C-alpha cells in the first residue's frame, strides 16, 4: 500500500462524553441525509442513461466507492455535496458555529480522504471526474458534455 505524506486527520466521536451535543430535531434531520442516490446523482445518471451511456453505480471495490463508473473507459465520477466535501472550505469553516471541534476535523478528513482516493484511482489507471451538487443542479448540460467528451475521445 502506498504511503501518503499527509498525517491522517483524527475525527472525535460525536457524543456527549466528547463534549458534543445536538437537539433531537437536528439529529433527526441529519439522519435523513443520504450518501447514495442523492437527487443530483440521480439527475446526472438519468441524463447519461437517456444519451445511451451505460455504467455501474457505487462500486464498492474501487477506492471511495465512486457514484458512477464506466469500466470500459476507466472513468469514475463522484457527485460531491458542498457541505460534506468542503466546497469553498476556507470561507465555510469560519461560519460553523456549533460543535466546531467535531465538524471541522470531520470535513477536513473527508477532503483528505477524497484526495487519497483520487491518487489511488489514478495510480490504478482511472480518470477521476468530480462534480459539486450545485454544478449538476444549475448546469447539468456542462457536466454531461464533460463526460461525453471524455468517453468520445476514448472511442
């Protein structure tokens, strides 16, 4: 296994014993957040499917369990949520008000893991594309065009 220069970020347990607390209503809301089959992910998959592209989804055998995988073209696609994957992180982390001791290491570890998974995938010969949820919501045509261009350049 390849070593990475960055030291792994340790995320504390989210519990009262560690000094973190959340309300029941917030906990219920957070529990509803999905990691697979999110609306932007489904929207992108449907657009690709309608163009005749066939793929696998959430392939657990690959690092990071990519959302969409084109095995034939060695292409993996991740659809990243802005909060969970740290979009515009340096500005956003200043705005986190509660449980900062948990959320900042949590998101920074996610960012670190994303980088490590990208390196692992590229070392195995995969091309990695990442799209933020807002990109898919606001301009799916550009996302689909990026994917189509890559696939067509491989043919």
